[in-house]
């Protein structure tokens, strides 16, 4: 495991609390654990705010959740997830020293508002910087859904893990394309109007590379709205 001093130094440089940097560190290894799994690596597609932070934008807001579109619905099974992540936790411990107790892997299946089974997970951990007892560990939340349409080609993206124990060949994960993440964020803003979605959309809009894929974003967004049964977003949606 990397030393506590490394986390503290990075926290000081970024003017952030140590537990924020530590969570970013653990997120990188959890993503690595998912990617190396022979079944999850091929069938789980990374998306959401943490995908932006770890794969697309060099400096960005820190996000606490891991969001995945699950291409095999049989994976949305509590027993399967608990068993699978027990193995992933063992791999992560061997590679990094991060402790993820098997009895603190919590998964809950539920039916979302569209009547489709989804799942949330809680992964508790003990990293290098924060002292915590077994029952007061910090956690990472997993949001797993299967009723999302994937429109664009998937991409394998390098994961930003700027810590001294980064593997020689780096960390990678299967993700939505840049245009599809942008379109997904606009669709999310239309449906739930959360401040972080507005923040993400504005940041996408301001980036020069977004101009190059504007047509793709609109086409993907149109298909996503059609799939969800919602109207195409317009400015009046924000006014409301």
C-alpha cells in the first residue's frame, strides 16, 4: 500500500481533505479490479461523473460513485455480486493492500421507476490515510442499471491513477464514448435537473473538442430520449 504521507501530500497540494484523495485512490483500484475480472470487464460499461474525472477530464470535480450500464442482466443478482466482489476485493488487497472486508460488501436489488431491475452497492474500505474501525469505514457506492441504450461504439479508456503504485501498464476500463457521456448528461439533466448534471453539461459545452462531436451528441441524445420515452431537451426545461 502507498504510504499515508503520499495521500497527505497530494491533499495539501490540492487543498482538499485527505479522505477525498484517499477515496479517489481507492476508486482507481476498484475500477482496476472490475476491469481485470473476466466477466465484468467485458459486460460492464463505465459512465457518470467518476468516468469524467478518471477517464476524460484531467482536472475535474471529485465524484464518490461508480456508475455502470450492465449488458448482462443476470449480473444484477445480489448473490452473484457479493461473490464476485469478494474475489475482486481479494485481488485488490494483493495488488494494493487496500482492505475491503467481504462482510461489508452490501448489495440491494430494486425495481426502478421504469419497472426494470437495478441494483445499488456499498463497498466499504480501509485505505492508507484514514483510521477507522470495521464498522465506521468509508464507502464507495455502486449504481448498476441494465435499461440504458448504448448508442455509440464503446471505447477502452485509460484511467487516471496518479499514485506511486500505478501498475506499469496502467489501468483501463470499458466506457461510453465522449459524445455518449455528453448526451447522457444532457438526458439526465432533462429528467432530474440536479446541480451536478448542469455543472457537467456546462463543462462539456465549454470544451473545444465538444464542437467536433456536436452532431454525434445530438443524434445520440435523440435516440436516448426516444428510448426513455421523453421529449428532446430544450432550454424551457431548465426554466421550469
